[in-house]
C-alpha cells in the first residue's frame, strides 16, 4: 500500500511542478525561463552562489534558530531563538 501511495504522491508533485499555469513552473530548467538555473546567465549564477534561498531567518524564530545552529554548532535552542528575536527587533544595535 505504501509503494502505491508513494507513487501517487510523486506523480501528483511532478504533475503540479510541470503545470505551465503554476508559478513553480518558471523555476524549472525545462521551462527555459530566466528564473531557472539553466535559463539565467553566468553573471547571475555567480552572484547567486552562496546566497540563502529563503527569508526564514528574518521571518521566524525557527529560521533564526536554524541559522544560529548552522553558524555556531551546538547551542541551546531557546537561546538561539532569543538571539534571533533580539536581532530582528533591533535590541542589539
């Protein structure tokens, strides 16, 4: 049953991603869009390397916590969330 369900889920995701009417389609290389990796120029690719793909750190304590753990290794999760909130609210400036 699990294998059948996994195949159905994978097919549904594939179909949604490849649907040209969906916003996600332009980010696929098959679209040829300037927003896809294969569709953008070398200068843009170079500029994007090493950049974060999401704005999680600025939008949530969880994102800030993840960022702090990635940067500093093992730290207390409540402390990481507090650091994120303090930075976001300008308490450290």
